[in-house]
C-alpha cells in the first residue's frame, strides 16, 4: 500500500486563517483519480487546526487533562476535512474517514477498504490518551499506521518542491547528516518540517521509500505515486539502517 500526506501547507494557506487552497486540492484529487492502487490518505490541519490548537495549548508534544478547546479544534478539522473529502468525491474517489483516535485499532479495516477500492482517510486531530488530550499530527499518523501496514512508499505533498537548501534549491537526496540543518523552533502544534523529517527517516529506516514534493506541480505527484522519477526530495538511509519487513 502507498501512503500520501496532503500537508496543511498545500491544502490551506497557512498564513491566512480558515483559508482553503481549492485549486491545489482539486489538482491532487485529479492526480489521485488516475492512480488505481491501494492508497492510505492523510491530510494536515494548516490554518484550520494549528491556530486553534495553539490557542488552547494543545500540541503533539504534551498532554493536557482538561478538554477546553478540544471540541472547537476538532470541529474545525472536521470542517476542513469535509472540504477535502468533497473534492475527492467530485473527482470520482471514495474516501472513507477513520478518526485518528480509532486508527490504531483499524488495521483490518484499512486493508479491507483499500482492497475494495475505497481510500481510507484520516487527518491530524486531537486524541485522548492515558495522560489526557494531545494533537496527533498527520505526519505522526502516517508513522503509526506504517508500523502496522508497512507502506511501500510514503509521499509528503507540501507547498515547496521538497526540502530546500539555504539557497532555496531542492535537495534531491536527503541524508541524516543534513537533518540538523532543519532543526529549530516550529510555529505550529506538531513540530513543522523538523518533525516531518524525523518521521520521514524513521519511515525510510523501516523500509518505505519516502518522497517529499510540491503537491500541485504538474504531474509530479502522480509520477511519485507510481515510483517514477519526480521533482522533489528522496529520503536516503544507509542500507544497514534499513529494516525491510518480510
Ligand atoms: N528548508 C525548507 N524546505 C522546505 N520547506 C521548508 C523549509 N523551511 C521551512 N519550510 C516550510 O515547511 C513547511 C513544511 O512543513 P509543515 O509546515 O509541517 O508542512 P505541512 O503543512 O505539510 O505539514 C513548508 O510549508 C515550508 O514552507
Ligand atoms: Mg506539519
């Protein structure tokens, strides 16, 4: 199975609250309608989820006991997802929403849906765990589901053509050595690019091909889905670090 994360940076305009990049969503939906293999889809929160999560002190790195703001944050995410799912439906696809809270008990459902031609879909959300409420971002969802499903390929669609160097040029192959260049303070609830790259290396070390690209650039997304060469970044791990599952 192949996994795609549609980043909050490409489905919304992160700098404008509750904005939607309709063209980009429709572009990706059209690309997906040309792809007929089992797919797991996740989207991020962009300017819908993150500002509310931050306002109510919800994040991926800490839990809080009281539910203040949980309902409002989740309602915003549901509204955003409704827009994303409608675009997918309009492109002839059959998204099947599973909440982040329930994903980890849903391995069989994910496999069954994908085999039937539907697209199991989830999104960054607030979950409740032993120590309280916290955000489980889209990138983390991909990592958690990968531990059950072992994706062949994982694609992160964002608003930049992959990971950029300090001159703004796409880094074609990213190794762990370069990782420290992207460590820094993220101004969102899930750790931004640095956290995405940490998850990316874990995914790659667990045997997935991991690609990062611009979601609405030509047919680069479709090429990456098909495993053809594309404009963007490939995460590279040393062979010894790669634990291919059977
Ligand atoms: N060196 C860089 N290369 C690529 N993207 C970067 C870089 N520095 C900052 N970014 C920003 O990081 C964002 C991708 O991380 P993130 O905000 O977590 O995306 P998403 O919304 O897809 O989860 C892009 O929107 C991009 O603007
Ligand atoms: Mg993010």
